[in-house]
C-alpha cells in the first residue's frame, strides 16, 4: 500500500507533470472506483484544469479550476500512470508482472488531456477510488484525519496525549488514521524497530522514554523516506520516472529470516497481527 512518503512523492510528481493541463475527456471503465455519480464525475472533469495537487495522509487532493476538488485514494493496490508520447511514468502500488501496455486489464479510469497525454488509474484489487467534492465537503473529509508526523502540529506533547489511556497495541495505534495520518504497514514496522518496541505491545505498558522514541521514529523514518522518494519493491517508478530508494534503508520490513541489522543476534520474524504482516526483531524489540 502506498503510504505517506509514496503519496507525497506522487503528489510532487503530479504537480510537475499535469498541473495546468486541461482535461479533454474522461473514461470510466469500472464505476465502483468512482464515489458518487459517474455522470457528474465525467461532467465536472471534462474541460476542467488541474491547478495543483495537495495531500492529507494518504489522500491525494487535486484542486480544479472550477473550484471543486478531485480526491484520489490509492488504497492497497492503486496506481497512477502518466503517459505522454513514448514517456511512461508512474506511482503507487508495485507488483511483479505488471502489464505496462495501456490501458491494461487493471485500468479503470482514463483521464485524457488536450496535449495528447493521459493519466491512467489502475487498481488490481479495486479498493481505491476517485471522488469529486466541493470545498465544504473537502473540509469535512479532512476532519477525519489525525495529525501528520511531518507537520508543525506533530509535537511530543500531542503525541503523548494520543497514547494516553489507550488499550490497543502500538502498531494498531500507529495505523489509526484518525489519530496519526499517513503511516501504513511498512513504516509502522520501521518506527517500532527504531524505538526498540515490539509492535504487539499494549500502549499502556510503554514508558515515557519509549513513547518519546516512537515519536522521534515517526519523524525520522518518514522524513528519510520522503527524501528517498518512498519505497520501491520492483522495477516500479514514481511520477517523475525515478525509483523509490528507501528499500535500502528498511531494517525489518520484508526482511523475514534475516539477521537483525542492529543487534546482530536476533533473526527478523514475520507474524500476523490484526490481519497484517508484522516484522520485528524478537531480541532487541521488547
């Protein structure tokens, strides 16, 4: 699933590539990926112009010249692929064996621009969506999100308050978008490793020092991941045609069976926690 660093990288790339382009036509091949009326969706976008792309958590927000907004959520397997002539660049979920012929069998929405370029919305599992909203509706959507780790509002004081009197596990709390926006499975595991905390620990059992380390981990790990343009697990590229390099810095995620890179004594294990694959070192994370 694309997380905050990947979505932020996509946002920057889309601003570079398609901000200012006028939309010529819109084709919806799978109606379930459009929230609301498909007819209205097509009518609003056709002839409109993307002014700029913003982000909240993992949600992409495209401001339209008409004053409305296009929300794009990639969820687990969503992808945005921009094609201009022979140039093909993309961002979002990566999976082995991707069909680069466009449109592919996983292409569900196609936005064509007057300059001949096109934006494809692909989604293997079809959990992602696009949605047209007004400014008032956008404000309601944004209220659903918690604080973001890379903003000024993400203070240690606020972080400690989030953890107060919680009975859930550390990882479940980090993944709760209503509390902390942008963290997903990859970076939650990496933050827990950074703090030397087992992902399955109950929040109420944490010391002040451990909570502080988790706070620092959120900021450090995500900042480094954004700088590295996210995590790429195959030959996938971002919206500027460059691969995410953070995979080189991953300490536990995707490293099941490998020796711990910190303590050199433990072996990284992968367990199911809350229905998600969770990675940690059983020796130096407690």
